[in-house]
C-alpha cells in the first residue's frame, strides 16, 4: 500500500450552482496536471469529492492531513497552492476558508 504525504480533494459536485459549474472540474485537471508536471505523484494524491456543503463559497479544495479548506479557488490558483502549501507548508491565506476545517 502506498502512502502519500498530502491528499488534495476537489469538489466536483455537478448540481446547478455547485462547484463543478463554478470551475471544479478545471481545478481538478489543473491539480492533476501540475502534480504530474512537477513529478509529485508519489507524494501528492489528487481526487475529486462530492458535495462538501460549501457550494455557496465554492469551488472548494481540501488539503489533508492538514484539514485546510480553500474557498473560491480558480485553476490559476493551483500552482500557488502547490508551491506555498503543499511544498512549503504555508497556507494561502487569501483563499483559506477559516469557517471550516479540522480542530487542532
């Protein structure tokens, strides 16, 4: 069994006014492409998820094991999230949804 350092979950719920309609599928593709381009596939796993009940502020991206939730993410934000958070350990504050996440 393979263990990853980080798991990126991208909401791709396809109901009207939910994350897929707001760009979730493009974000999923952008994460997968960027992880592959940087040869990070052994460390970072990217998958889609169903509704996270945050569609009012979607598209939503969740980073585990950190328990950090991002809101209103756009495909062009993906390289910054990878560089800053996934590789550098620093949350991208302008996208951070502080209203939800894991309790520390």
